[in-house]
């Protein structure tokens, strides 16, 4: 059974809105956990000063040194799937949330993960949101409202964790939103919410991805 990321979900009784720095043991909440999707959403204007405001979600597969093992461990709009198929990005959304569906469980972008598909040397998966070409367009997260990240069991549709980014990142254009962390045979989610300047290029370089500046 596959759950539509835009379908209504059932929140776990122990889940709830997390605060920055908090962790939740996902496997403890749901012993059936095998496949999850990470849904990310935000409200952003279609354009600012003649330029589109395009927010992108990305994932980084990291080893014990908090670095990618290879450049293909960077999953984004130009690399939607890992070689093993353990992560699948469902595609770029340039318009964010639909305001007419604000009361529904809709996600701007979705990343699916097969938790049993990661090699033994994978310690965590980090998720970021950045603004495309933010530096040259002079755009920051001051334009973006109601950003959130949620973890949902694909098989059951059960929401296990949710982090609403309420911190003020108005002067920055890149955010490491959260991490899925391997703990033996279990998986945890940690809310990060660390913002910075330099866009996707800066975050990718910090994780060891060999990318050239825009």
C-alpha cells in the first residue's frame, strides 16, 4: 500500500510539534516503520521584484564524519534518486503551498526513504530548504512563511513527527531543517532549524559535496 502524501494523515499520540533541538525516536513510536516520506511545506510569493521565489528541498546522506560518502549522496532537483533507490525526491515545486488548501495536509515537496535500503556506513540523512539563486536575486527567508517538515509512515499514513520552523531566519537563504539519525536498528528524528547565508552551495560544500558555485 502506498500513501498519497497529500491525503489526510493520522498524527501519532506521542508526536506533536517539536521544538528546535528536540529528538523523537520514530521506531519506538511505530514498530512497523520501514518506509517514510518527508514532507516539507512553506508559503512564499510567486515572485519578488520580477524574480520567482523558488524554495527547494534537498537531502544529504551522511557518514559518521557528517560528510557525504560520494557526490551522488546529495539528492536535489537535478539528482532525484540515489543509486540504491533508498531516497526518491518526488520533484521540484516552484510555488510552495496552495493557499486555497491551507487547512489540508499538503506538502510543497516530498522525499521518500526506504529505511532498510541504507548501507551500514550511513549514520544520518540531513534535510535542507534553500532559495534558488537567492544571492543574485537578493531573496531571503523573510519572504517565506509557515515553513514545516513532517515525517510520515508511507505504509500507514501515520504522522510521527512535525517541526514548524518558527525561528526568525529572515536574513538568511538556507536552512538545515532536520535530520533522520540511525541509532542501531532504530531511527530518530532531530529538529535542527539552523539557518545561514550562502544558499544551497554553502550547505552542500559543508557536507563535502563537490559542487561549483552558481
